[in-house]
């Protein structure tokens, strides 16, 4: 069984790779997500327009139509909120947060990727009794890059399986994005205070992408 590890070629990051490589990776992912969101936005607007026209032409079943209009409006509001999150400027502020919130936000955004919808992603939460510390915006973007790398790898993997595992492991919070049914997480990379550490471990069974943050109130 072959085993290689890399944090620069398979998955470039600003902290462990080159800033330019990170910027190029983020530009590619965000551009794809914007295309997917623009299509979803067009669908929402079209549906709202259709409902409004039906309400104008007929008073029959207006209650049901109004409820549908409310549902589509809320979906539109959610989409606009996600677009704001995608385009937000890097705040650089370290704060306490839940891994579950970060993972859910990244999953919701990545679901708009137009080329990766055929890849199903399974989420497996673990212990989350304490929050982690980090830059929420940077964490979300790192998770999006992990999901993008993993789903791209899964397109050519036999199992086409992607799993996201997250939770606390000792003094850190860990997110594992695993490609392949047999893929297991590798060694946890070192993580300094207020930092996000990343690692990649590739074996014959699949690929494990790891993201690590310090946990709040961790025991020494």
C-alpha cells in the first residue's frame, strides 16, 4: 500500500502552501459557486414571478398561492444570505464557534457547485462538547476548499463516496473529509493558537483531508 502526504500540491493553503496558490484555488471555487447561485437565483425569481401572475389572473386558491409565495420568498432570502457570506471580506478575527455550524454552512454553500451535485456527501458528527477557536470566515473558506478537493477526487474514485467527520479530539477540533469507503484520517497536524492547520493523507483506500483548530477550554 502506498502512502503519501502533502499540504502544498494536493491542497494548497495560505498557511502551509503559497498565498498565490491559495488565492487561485479560492478564486476557482468561488467562481463555480457564484455560477450555481446565479442559476438558483434565476429559478427563484422565475417561480415568484409565475406565482404572482397566477394570483393576478385568478382568485381561486389564493391562500395556497400566497403560502407558496412565502416559501419561495424565504428561499430567496436564504440564497441572498449565502451569497453575502460567500462574498464577505476576511475579518481576521478569532472567535469561539461550533464546528457543526461551520460544516453546515460550508455544505449549504457547496451544494450550489454546478459540477459536483452528483457526489453525495455524508456527514458524521462526533463529540462537540466545547467550541473551537478560529476565524469563522477563514474556516468556512477552508472547508469549502476541502469539499471542493474531495468531491473533485471522488469524481474519479471507484466508490464516489465522500464523508465528513467532525468533533473534538483532545485539545483540538478536527474536521476530516474522506474520499473512498475505506479512507481513514491520518496523523493530526500541529495547530498553533488561533491558527487553522491542514493536512492531506493519500493511500490506496482513498484520501483524507484534515482541518484542525484549537478547542476552547481544552485540558492541558
